[in-house]
C-alpha cells in the first residue's frame, strides 16, 4: 500500500475508532497480532481484544474523549501521527477525586504497516502535563536546570 493509504488507515483509528467508538473497525485496521507500546502499559498491548479493551477504558474514563490530528508523516512502512487529546476525566472516589478534570495532552504515535494493517505502534505523550492537570503533580515555579 502507498504512504497515503497507510496515513488514511492511521487517521481512521483516531477519528472513527476512538472519537466515534467504532470498535469493529479495529479488525480492519490492525493485524491480529498487533503490539502497541505505551508508557502507561509497560507490558504493551497485545492483540486486537487487548486494543479494544484499551479503547473502551479510554472512552469510559474520559467523557468526550477526542483526538485531533495535528500532523502526519509517512516514510517506508511507518506513519507518524502527531496528535492532541482532549477529554474530561471522570471523577473517581477511589483516588479521592470527586471532580471531573478537563485534560489536554499532546503526543505522537508511530505505526508500522504491513499489507495495509498496523502491526506495531509506539506511543509517546506528555504524561507529566496530564498529571499536572489532574493535580497529582505540582508545578515548580523556580526550577534551575
């Protein structure tokens, strides 16, 4: 498949699967043994059922979860998608949080494609920014590097 086709497939994940909740599309976009490397899940996400569970968790824990694609680049068998995530984290009494928290987070996903399906993905995002927005990490005003 062409670079344009792979970019289109990567875009569909964000726009149709996560933003719209079309989990059935995962079977079309990802290889059965897809592996996703995410800093929040050091063991990785292996296979389609695990990926679907991850998307369900995201949509369950963040009201109005939405990804905006800021840039996409493709070279060889890889697509890099730079994105911004917006959502409102549901309150969670287990963590003594009774307020919903709006979140904006920047990140990137690199996906490797074989025959039009993603076989591997690597995600990087600003977790510190997210934790600061939740109030779980404070900002240091006078940091000297």
